């Protein structure tokens, strides 16, 4: 089965061809450079970029895969969550392709697609259910108890900022650029001192079962520290290191709690922040110790991409019932 995936929920215009779980092509064109001077995504700029590039990106994905429109059996498109104007471009384009080729168009949830991104290129195979699905990205920091393909139950989420958003805001505060994740990670790797700053780890006390996140407090703590610091490059490096340690400590702790609470033995991780080498390493070590099987996405599938959208759409089409809903009327 040949699926064309389309993703336009935020600032990446992406298209991919997936055949029975295997990725034949995956193209991503990002408007991130246009948002850099604002230090965050400007919705209007993002949607205009999608309008300009969606057609070209789809054509390239088809060409890379050696496929034509006539070969497509299914179109899968991100339906929610995301910036409304950006989502609309992808959905309208997907419906047009469906209409032109008389192809069914299926809508998928972007966060659910991130959860399954670690199974891409895995020959149609998912981990056996149940497993924990953890998404750490610029828009989400959430933990799901995934009981079946169509039952992803949200058990923990951020109360304020997402982890990636916190990385971006810290980088902006320190004048380091945008997006902040990779910049902060690289900067933190340069820290050689022993005088780490102890930024707060918000574990949201009250219940040891609490697996929600909060990252706004650490952002404020960094802001106050930075205001009264000597504002040297050395200080920036120390802040990046200490901030990253605090964020990863919290993610580790919440994942440990969620595993204990649910008793599941497998964990699937996804989202842009999973690019972070320290986070990947720390979670690998933690889960190995706990004898939990960890599924990590390849680096190219951590951030927003359309291969994960095609993959999930194909799964719904083949095995879905309640989430197998079509956005057009051709089936
Ligand atoms: O999944 P994604 O591409 O978009 C959303 O769905 O949000 O994630 C983008 C986020 C940005 O906030 C970016 O700063 C963060 O992922 N990110 C990282 C790293 N690479 C990207 N955060 C920490 N370390 C990284 N290496
Ligand atoms: Zn995403």
C-alpha cells in the first residue's frame, strides 16, 4: 500500500511516501529561518510559506520515491493539533490531491504520529501494546498510556511551557539565536566547570503520582540569574549546562513515575527535543537499568516530518475503526 503523507501543522512543510511501513522518501522544507528574527514561529508567515512550497515538496517526495499520483492508494494529513492557518493549507491540499486522484484522505493527530515515529522503517511493526508514548517537542511535553492503536490515554502533560519551548526561550533570553534546542545543547557541551547553578526542578509536589510537567518556573529562575550575572560568555555556557541538566532531570523523574504508575515495560519516545544527545543517553541508561524496552526515533524523524503522518494514516487505514475517518467522500 502506497501512502502520501502531508504535514503542515507548524513551520515545516513536509511530504513523504511510505509503503507498508517503510519510508521511500521524506522531504521537509522549513520556514524556521524566516521566524528566527522574531524568536518564535509567526503563524501568518508559516502559513504563507506552506502555500508557496506544499506543491513542490509533494512533487519532490513523489519523485524521490519513483512514484506518480496514480500509484497513491491513500493520502494521510495532519488534522490537529497545530496552527489553524498552517493546518488548513495541508488539509486543503490533501483533499485536492484526493479529489484529483479519487484517493481516500485520512486525517491524523500530529502528537500520536510523533509517538509512532520511532517505529518508522521498522517493516510495518509496532511495539506490542501497551507502552508509554512520550512526546517532548516545541509544542508538547506529554505522556500517554498507549493501550491499543486507537487508545492513547493522556496521563501527564505540561501545565505551561513545553520543554522545547523552554529551550527556545532560554536561547532567546541569552541572545543565542533560534531555534534554541541545538544551540543550548552545543553550548552546554562546552561547560567544563564544577560550579553548576542549581535551577529548580518542578516536580509538582502534592502527590508522588503527579506526572504533569511545568517548565515556566525554571525559565523565570534563569531570567533572574541572568539579570544579576556578569553576562559573560562563560556565564551563558554555565546557564545552558545547568538549565539542560534541570530539564532532563525532570523528564527522567516523570518518566520513572509514569512507568511505576502504569507498570508498562516499553516506552516509545518522539518529538524535536529527542534530538538532544544527552536526553537520549540519559533515558537509554535509565531504562536499561529498569529493564524497560526503549524505542527511539532516528534523528531525521524526531522533528516534524510527514513520514510519521503517512505511517499512522496507513495503520488506521489497515487496522483502525474509530480513528479511521476520511476527510473526503470518495470512499
Ligand atoms: O517536534 P518539533 O520539530 O516541533 C513541534 O512539534 O513542536 O520540535 C521542535 C522543538 C524546538 O523547540 C527545538 O528547539 C527543539 O525541538 N529541539 C531541541 C533539540 N533539537 C530541537 N531541544 C533540545 N535539544 C536539541 N538538540
Ligand atoms: Zn511536532
